[in-house]
C-alpha cells in the first residue's frame, strides 16, 4: 500500500551501504588546500599527525561511492533511517499549494545530524589505535556527537567549546560529560594559544576559529591523539550523505521529487548531506526536473552572502592549511547569537565552489525573523527546531508563500538537522522580546579581510582560483 505521505519510515536494512562523494562530479576541479610554508598544495603526509589514515584517504578520494563499514552501519541503525515528514499543518497555516517535506535528524541520540560523521570518524581512529580525539564545538551539537561516538568505540574525547555557548548552553556540556567527554570553555588555559587569547582579553567570548586552534594544538602536541572535525572537509560532508540518500528513497515512495532542496550552513555539512545526492541526479541526467539548491545562514555571520572567495586559514591561530572558501577572515569574532553552530568564519570548499559557480543560492536571515519562523513551525508541526535549521525554515516559509502568490505546486525539501530542546534560553529571550535583528557590520568584515591580505598578499597570486 502506498504511504499517505505524513511520515515515511524506511526499515533498518535501508540504511545506505555507501556514502556519495561529490568530488568527481564538481563542474570544475576543487582548488587544493595550500601549505602556507611552501605556498604549494598540501602533501597528505603533513596531515597524518592530525587525521586517521582512512579519513585522509577519503578526503582526497575521487571515488564516487565509498563503502560504509558494517560496524558503522550497525551503530547508524540505532536511529537511522531517520523519518521524512510532510509538513501538512504548516502548509495549512500558510494556505500554500507547495508541498513541504523535512528530513528529521533530531531523532539521533545527540539530537542532531552530527553523529552521521562522528561515528565513522571515531571508528576509523579506533581501528588505528588512537586513544583520544580532540575537537571544537560551537553550540555543542558536534561536541555531543563526538562524545557519543567516542564512548561507543572506547576513545577519550576532549572538547573545546566556544565560551559564549559554554555559558549559554550548560546542558550540552552536561550531555557531553555524561558520555565521558572532557569539556573546556574556549579560549581555555589548557593550550598555549588559549592562554595567549585570554591574556589579551580575559572576557573573550571565543570563536570556532579559536576553538579549532586549541583542539589542533592539543592533538599535535600529544602522543596517540588525533583531531576530529565536524564540518567543512570533504570526508565529513560525504559521511552526511546518508540523509539525502534516504530522502531520495522516501520521496520516491510518494512519487515525489523536489523543486527546491534547502539547508542551513555553518560549515556546510548538514546542507551538503541533504543536497549532494540530488545534485548527483542533476549532473548525471537522472533528475526528472530542474532543482534549486538553497543555503541559508545568519546575517550575524554572513559568510556566503557577504564574505570574499579566496584562500584563508580554517582557524584563528593559522595552524591549518589555507582553504579555498568564502570567508569573513580567520580573525573574525562572531557576535553571541544563539545559532551557535552557524558562527564559523568560512565554509566547506566544495560548497563555496558551487556557490561561486552559481549552482547553489545563498540567503541570510536575522535571528528575530528566524525565531518567528521557528515558533510557527513548533506550533504547527509540534517539533521545536534548533536555531540553526530555523534559518532554513524561514526560507521555506517565504518560499511557500511565494508559491501561494504564483499558484505553484512546488515541492520543497529541507533537513531539520536538530531539535531545539537544549536551546530554550534562546526561545525565552525571543519570547520576552530581548533578541535584536543583528547584522554583522560590513566595515568590520572589510577590516578583517584587509588584515588577512596584508599579512598574506601572495594568496591573491595563487593560480588555483583564477577563472572562477
């Protein structure tokens, strides 16, 4: 019997057996990461002290399909396949002819999409005998996911949490500690770089760039410790494609195919996870219609909409290679907005290339309009969304209203990448009228980027971005 479309749940055995890798299907080759010392593409051996060998192999791989180990699939089956819902009550409230579907990743143990990559990362490190993983986290979703995965595979987790989120979201810290992780407010006194930042500003709110620097320093200075990243890099994004691969099968059961696929972007992992498999359909000629891919972000951290496409460091201490991406400058210090997972100064190189080439749209929204959309979603669909995907809900509502004006029966798919039950403080501030519709000043972005180009003028001369 054909499903009625309210909720589509696949059986356990339908958990994907392969991840999709977008690299062979990009319209142009991905510009390589650059070693700032040699000014040449980074050699893989330089990254071996940081990442597990298999993750490095996946990072550089041009294989379109990468097998998922059975041990990882077994853990995935704890919560995967995740449900696909049709937002009928939201449609009714908007009186729109659009059909809205959302892939709900909040059913995972940590409450977000993040364990889709933390589980394989912990698994591959365990197989290599790594004893501990360090990482950064903004809102705490990634830190929670890594703590969960490390606990499963018997690895220690050390999480550097952006200080403002550490203070705003204490329950995320408690969740991480419940799974055995050590959680430090960043900038911390544990690392040399953290101490340096605190000396210059004892009340520094922290940033993802600073937290990444601390986690990297910790990893490279200690024996049998590696670093784990929750977004941005290719191997992280391809792990997330279980979302889109499942969504394709679920929509196929309804004889549906999206006109629009949307998702929020901090580093790019959740959005890439939902849209990459549909992008593959488009470039391989399998898609039955044209599809728009739409990335959403905050006006308080407008990387894709206000940033510059260039080479920049992934962290504030400039320990990472230079990555080709839209950036607000690696010295960017974000305001303490509540969408903590969307406060990164850059974005995934694959996503940035597709935005640069016009294959992906980007839209930015202020946090007041975002929480307005989130509360409407909660009232109609019953799920309190995290602040991060609420940026996408804002877009979806606006898009559905545009469809209403034009009388278009378009199909909209987005990923509700996490619930908001650890974000009640943010909702309290919104409901009490204390949130401001903050827009990050363009003059500050200009100042930060001018400083970057003053320190590294030669990045403008690198040939890899020419013609883009």
